[in-house]
C-alpha cells in the first residue's frame, strides 16, 4: 500500500485540491488504512514538485475534514474518519438546511442545488 497522487495541470483544479481529493479518496476506499503514515509536508511536496505550502494547505483541509490527524513528532496519519466525517457532514447539512429555509427555497430547489454541487465536486456531468 502506497500513496498514489498524480497532479494534472490541465484539469483547472488547484494542486492542493487534487492532493486533498486523492488522499481523501484513498483513505475512504481503504487503500490507505487507518494509521497509515503520510509523508511529511516537505517530503510529499518534493515528490510531487509542489510548494510545501500547497501540500500544507491540503493537509490542513484533510485534518479539518477528519480524514487525517497530526500526531506531532509521530507524523501525520490517516484517521478513523468514518464517524467524524459523518458528524461533520450532518452538521454541515443541518447548517445548509437552516440557510435555505431562511432564504425561502423549497425542499426541491435545495436538493437540486445539492445535487448540482455534488456533480461539480465529483466531476460528473448532467
């Protein structure tokens, strides 16, 4: 099991987002198991030919999402993200529901907006 990330400059997706998405996908699929130690920020940046700040931004986003956790001198590892991710998603969904209700959107319109956003996030068309 190894971390596999290819940065594609032609996608229009920011490199930090590509790093974030690849690590998240591999962690959630189990390709990177819980406890898997990720490369250091500088190490991964060097491997990918990116600035250290780019990888650091991806790691911060992954940590905020509960996908990884930093353990000081013990490095950064894949977290047991299932329950934490579920809680975070539920919290964000509740905030979204509250917001669209205040905006006066119907349930159908709110769900359409979510579907469109998910399609865009996952790169799916129509």
